[in-house]
């Protein structure tokens, strides 16, 4: 896998079956419970209409959300991330105020056989370029406090902890940490 070249691009709305397949693969990863807010069991039963809408919302040309994928020479999707634009003055998914226009990276996943190849860095470069092109002042992501592998990766691509902590379910005692990358 090392040295493989990938096509890094935004998804197209009609590619919803591939969006579904890659998401379900991600939700079966051993650390999925730390990385994603939904479960495989919940997602596998969702109707095709859900996946069609999800793909259309993040497809090329969409303004508020962009899902970016890495496609290998055989056309297989090997990784993905999604960038949301959060507007200043709005409230984020956790109920916190958004103070300035920013990108929010979610849904980061690279298949195990493509990890360690630099692919995630390529996905982040494309996602950041998209966010900067929409006048984001910074890009952020939220990572589980126990997901050391992901935290290491995010630091490698330039993100640093902001100090903000997002509590998960009230009774869980678990938290997520905000990492940010300021626009240079």
C-alpha cells in the first residue's frame, strides 16, 4: 500500500451506496465507539433514502458540508472525512456558541490497510483547502479523550488542543477534546 496514489475528491450525490458502505465499515472499526456518535447497529438499518440525503448534502457543489474521499486505482474508497461550515453566532451540535466562521471536521476514517501511508494527511489537506475556500477562520474537530491514536494523527496534521472539553452523555463521565487549526 505504501506509495499508492489516490484520487482525493468530493463525493457525488449519486454515490450514496459507496457512502453507505464506507460509513458502515468505519462503524465496525475497533475504536468506532470512541470515534463516532452513531453505531453500526443503528446505521445498518437506515433506509436508502437516508443515505441518498446524506450523500446529496455533502456532495460536490454543496456549500455548507463537503464529504471528501480517497479513491484507489480500482475505484475503491479507502478513506474519508467530512467538513461542515459553522457560522459565527450559531450554536454547534453540542449546544455551544460558535464565535466565528469555522470548519468542523467529522467522520474521519481510513481503512486499516491504507493507514500509515500518508493518506489521512492528503484527506486533511483537501478538507482544509475546502474550508479555507469558504472563508473559515479556523478548523476544528472533536476527539474522544481516550482516542490517543486519533489525537496523535490530528497533532501530526497541525491541530492542537484548544482547551475546550465537551462532555458526552451526562452519566458516562467521558469527555471529548476540541482540537483546532488556525488559518495561517
